[in-house]
C-alpha cells in the first residue's frame, strides 16, 4: 500500500465494490513490462515506489498538510497478462471507474505504455510529459504499443487530446523530431525546463501529467530501462509537477525498475506526493 493512503480492500461496500466516498485520489499500480527495449524490470516499479516512499514524513511543511488526511486510497495493482491491448483496455476501465467516482487516478508504472490507458480513461485536452525521449514513433520493432510510441498513440488515438508538451526530451529518431515539429507538439529541452512556466491557457484546460523517471539525469535515477545523460534535476521535475497539478485530472509515474538502490523509486514516490499536495492546495 502507498504510505499514507488507505487500503481500498478495507473499504468495500456490501456489494464488494470499492467505497470511494471520501477518496480524492486513487493509486493504481500497473506493473506492465512487455516492451522494454534495454533493461527490463518495470514490473517491479509499483512495488518499489511504494516501498521506498515508506520513509517520507506524513506532514508537509510547505503546504501545512498531512498526506494521510488528503483522501488518498490505494487500489493495489492491476496485474498484467500477455495480451497487451486487452490489458490496457482492462486498466482503462479500472481508471475510468476512479474518474467516475470523482477522484484523480495516480498510476504507478510499469512501462510508459500504461499512460495510454490513463489518457483514455481521463480524456484530457492536453498531455504534458516529463521524458528523456520523444516517444513519437509510429512503431518500434513493429509494435505500435511499444513504450517508445506512447505519446504518438495518445495524440492519434485519444480524441480529446489536442496537443502534447514534452519536457526534458533530449533524444529521438529523425522521424520523431519531424513529428515533433508539427503544431500539436511542443518540446522543451532540458536546459530550458528550469525557466519553463506553463502558459495560462494551458492551465485552463484539463491536463494529464505523465512522469517518465528517465527524464531525470541518470545520476539521480539510474533505475530505469533506457537511461539518457544530460537530463533534469529532481527539483526541476518537482517544480513542473507542482505547477501542473491544479489543472491535472490524471497523473502517473512510470518506467521505474529494480536496477538501482531505490533512487528512481524514491524520486517517483516523492513526485506522486508532491502532485497530491499541490493539487490539494487548490481545494
């Protein structure tokens, strides 16, 4: 269970359906590890994020709030199976139930492909991604549902999404950079993220915020599948999450694996909490 959250299994109503009467946020783990292209292990991501978040204090001095009082419920993991399209459909349904219960889904990956299910469930107007990679490929190794294609899939397959903003991207194929030059994509390079502020018009729209932990420089978060040097500092990622949270109706932290001593999982868990604190401030 995510530290400070309530275990949803203890809140079922008489029908066995989750009782989310007081839930403002629902944590859902999605340990999908099907298309990782270099270092696998994202199947351990949700578990590690929860584990390495255990040491965080309940109280947040900046907001003068207790995480345990902000209505966070942990649904547990949606266990994946071999049929990825079918799994994404099932995961979408789980997340859509959270939205219909007037709560914000907090998705823990798992490979970045799971963000497609999150965006389908939330139906945002814009996608904002912290990521080292553009993820704008049409397909990777013949697979259109590869984690290397997720931003493109969302732009093309989720009708509500009108644009994508990719923060921290520093690599991609020639075809991806050509796709990124189109009007519905904005790329902010790592060196500009510290000074980036979301346009007020962006914050007036419903957003989905996705954090691929490889947006961070691998010196800070080596536990991810495809590390890319010259990345973001954790404080820069924190500031982006805080700025976007008031407008975001869905959030995820993805691509954490088990190939470090907990740095990546700790960063992901802290960003989840920062999102919750920042979004709760507007209430």
